[in-house]
């Protein structure tokens, strides 16, 4: 009985350390920063109204022009949030693509 409780206690700590390492990994920290930036931007900007005023999805050029003008005419703090969000998304995309590349590598070990 004591050994079983000891095993559970040790494994609980092992899982806690594993979860803490995952949650504090650079990838998740970037995700937390992006979520925080999105929350801060949502407190300044009404996304529903912006999307309502946006042109239809069929014309890419009009959409790019609309959103670039929307950011250019917004308050400076919103511009900072937008630039930081785009930067964090680029870093997250880089991490995802780098992880995908490393997952597809074939590792061959030669017998010695």
C-alpha cells in the first residue's frame, strides 16, 4: 500500500514538472503573448464593426487596401499591437515550420 502511494506521489510530481516545462516553453510563451495582444487590441477595436465595413472576400486587393488603411488611421497603440501581433504570428509560424521539418527528418544510427 505504501509503495503504491509513493509511486503515485512521485508520478504526480513528474507530471507536474512535465506540464510546467511544456507551459513555459518558448512556443507557448509566444502564444500567451499573442493572446494578450489580441485581448488588448479587442479592448481598443471593435472587430465586428471592422469586418462589417470590410469589402467582400472575393477581392483581395480591396481587402489589403482596406485593412492597411484601417491600421494606418487607427490610434498609435493599436498600430503597436498590430505590429507586435504580426511579429509574434511570424515567429509562431517559423516555430511550427521548423518543428515540422525536424519531425520529418529520418535519423539513421550506424552500428559501432
